[in-house]
C-alpha cells in the first residue's frame, strides 16, 4: 500500500522535507485500542505501542496518538514498532471526556470531511445534528449530513425531514441513504477522493459500519465485526478504525457516542449558527444574553418570525454548555498550578532536610 492511498498529502511531504525525515519512518494510526495501536506504513501494518518517554512527557490525553494520526516510528521487527512521536495534526475532532471534568477526548485527527449520520425515525434529532455540526466546525472540518435507513419510511417523510434540516441549515448538504437498497451510495461515493480523510459520526445502530461495508464492498468488516462481538452477541464497533477505500480516500468509523459534550472553541457554534451569530453582533449590548434585553437584535428577529425559536433555544443551550466547560478548564488549570507549586515546595523541603 502506498502512503498516498492512506492520505499522505503535500503538507505532510513538506513537513518531512523540513524535518529531514523519510517516508519509511512514518505511518498512520488505523486502529486504537487502549493504548495499543495498529499503524499502516508503506511496507505493511505494524502493531505499535508508545515509548515511555512519550507517555511521561504527555501533558494530557490529547498528546497521545489517535486514529488518523501520522506518527514517527521505529520498527522492532516485521510486525511491531514503537511510536516515537505524533506529527502535527491538520485537524482535531474532539469532545468532552466522559466523567472527567474539563478534559477532552479525541474522536479522530487529520480529518477533512465528516459524514454525520442520523436514521429516519426516532434517531432523527435536529438539536443533536447541530451538536455534531458545532464539533465539526470547531475543527474546521466540512460536515455532510446523511439521512439513513430511508427504506424504512416514505418518500414524503424523507422530504419533510430534509426540509426541516434546510430550514435551519440551508447550506448543509443532506444525502438520503439506504444500506439495504443502496439508494444514495453513489452520491456518497462521489465525494470520496484520494488523499482525503473522512469520518462517520452518529449514534450506535444508525448504519455507519454498514455504509463502510458497502463502500468497501468486501468481507473486511464482517471479519472484524466477529472479533469485536460483545457478550450481548451484538456486532458493535467498539473502537475507532480507519479504512482504506479502493477508489481512493480513507474513512474512519467511530463507535456511537452517547454523550457528545462540546468543548470551548467558540468558532464552532458561531459557524453552525451563523445567522444567529451575525444578528448577535447587532444587539445593543455586547454581553447581550438575548433573553430580555432591550435592543436585542435576536429577540427582534424572533418576533418578526425571521429565525427559528428551536434553533435559538439549542444555540443558547450549547453556548451555556460551552461556557461551563470553559470555566471548568480554567478552574482545573488554577488547581493544577496550585498543586504544582505545592509539589515543588515539598520537594524543596525534602532537599533542605537532607542537608
Ligand atoms: N433497514 C435498514 N437497516 C439498516 C440500514 N443500515 C444499517 N441497518 C441495520 O441497522 C443495524 C445497525 O447497523 P450498523 O451498520 O452496525 O450501525 P452502526 O452502529 O452505526 O455502525 C444492523 O442490523 C443493520 O443491518 C439501512 O439502511 N436500512
Ligand atoms: Mg458500527
Ligand atoms: Zn441579543
């Protein structure tokens, strides 16, 4: 397999030239499983672990390799290697880490386009779609929506659902897809280009793995699905994995994420809700909360029926969530700094006692 087939591009070529590195020293992380990685190189795939040095110098989980990363490698033998470092990322798709306040978790890196998949029926949810959009926009990744399982409903309902999305996000492309009839598959395929990296986001069970299966048109996934069988006997994707498509492009499958907390990069929300963000600039007060202030351009537009009330509610909700995350990060930093100082003092005391 060539590196071009797994997404090697000009930016990376320039980087290697600058660092005087050779393509034989690098690879791309295609599977991540609890700090064990599979890395694809030009001469094959290797099982890899990170060096102790990389682990100890990491300031947070973000410094660890993730699926999509290009890494610098040192091979042990034909099958295994150590990861010496992570090459600069062009994009970082992240969410709030579950159960760890103020920390982030990587969804995937070096992604160019994200397919956000929602199935017709109960899974369809505009607020959640906007959450995904914000996460993509924060990372400057172009989102494309997929409405899946269209074989389970009528043309009429599909049209209605797409119209609902259009009303709030006129510029977003929505592709209807059925993994059963293969309606829409060709439209998705047309997006895929060599050298580009795609990622599929969406709840568990919406058809992400089925789409990849259809794109690969191979038995590949079925095999991995069996080895991932959970004790419930269901085939679920339990980790992120990168697949190389024959016609070009690579695609990253992600496990369904129940919680998808947005982090503090504000650009994501502003791009997702660009109409609202634009209006907000015209509010009389800079810190307008758009709830009851006089001279609020958003409330005025709402009164005139120019904006969608539900979209505004969701925008406000996500903004509050983002502010909460921001303040948690600040508190955490302050606490870490305090702890750091305390630790230093203890060390100094210890040293002094020795003399
Ligand atoms: N009717 C219908 N079922 C689908 C479609 N896509 C996937 N499924 C089924 O939905 C279930 C979950 O699919 P899967 O691809 O594993 O979803 P994932 O969790 O998003 O990866 C499986 O039983 C699939 O056979 C579709 O387009 N139509
Ligand atoms: Mg899956
Ligand atoms: Zn306002």
